[in-house]
């Protein structure tokens, strides 16, 4: 076999997936998108390093015409159902005008209160996922704290749309939270209050998209991967 490198693991030591990857990849250089995955691989004798993920999905820029704060939750991997339920409960009982969009493939349904609305989407294409997300003001990542990469694709897609991101604390998101464009959720405070404050914050879509272009576009990601491969292979 000719020399090649692998990007991403998305596996936890001790699982069948991890054991299969170990048998298959052996000494092949691994470029992960989470520090914890690289650390685990190296600790078990492998060769790996981590870089921040990036991509250019072609998602549209977020609309600035929304008058009601709109929150988006999307994706399925390692999502925290308790955090999602807590936010839904807050929206249902709150007296403010707010819209919550949940695109997790769980089925299409809508709830409307006196001033609030919750809309669930079933399975959608990548293009539709980006379009739906672009109609929001802030993206929320309620992620279970598992020792593997999680939330990166939705995070990067949100930044491409020009949207700020709020993530629950998760080892797999280490390095992606910069405190301005991507922030951590305070577990002791109201989820809804924090998300509305972020939606009404000072960032505009052009600022966020400029940050994405420089740090999380496909070009930025390719540059990091090539540098990592050169380092791992001694080139």
C-alpha cells in the first residue's frame, strides 16, 4: 500500500470501532479534529496529531430581517436530550416572543404558544439544513461530554452562515470555543436567557463570516491538514 494519512477517528478506546481502526490503520498517520482523539491514539502507540476542522458547505448568509429571536439546534451526534428538553420547557413557559428550530431528524411537528413557536424538522438534505439554519440568529450545540469529536460540522456551518454559536462544555469541542464567536453555555444560568442574549449581541454576520473564512473555511482546514501530515511524515 502506498503511504497515506487518515483524517478523523470518531471513536472511543475500548469500543469495537476503535479496535477495528487499530487493526486497519496500524502505523498510518492520523489527523484528528479533536485533541482528545489524538491523545488517546498516541497513548495506545499510534501516530496522530489534531487540527481544527473546517469546511465550505456553501450555506447561505444568515438573514438579518428576523424580528423574533430565533434559536437553531441541529444534528444528531452525541446530542444531549436533557439540555434540549430543558430549553424546550423554557420556551414553552416563557412569556417572550421567541422561535426555536430543531433539525435533528426526529420528525416534522410544530408547537405554537401565545408568543413562542417550536418547529421540528425531519431528515433534510445538507443544502436544506444550511438554509434552515440561516433563518436563525444563534446556533445552540447541546452536546454530551464524550471523549471524541462532536459538533464540529454544525459549528463550522453556523459560522459560515454568519451565526454565533453557544456550546455546552464538551471535551470534543476543545479548541473551537474562542469566547467571542463560539462561547460556552453557563450550566448554572437560564439556557434561553443566554441564547437570546447571544442572538441580540454585537456580532453581525459579516464579522462572523470573516472569522470563518480565516479560521474554519475549507482552505484554512486544508492548510492545517497538509502542515500536520508533513509533520507526521517528517517531510
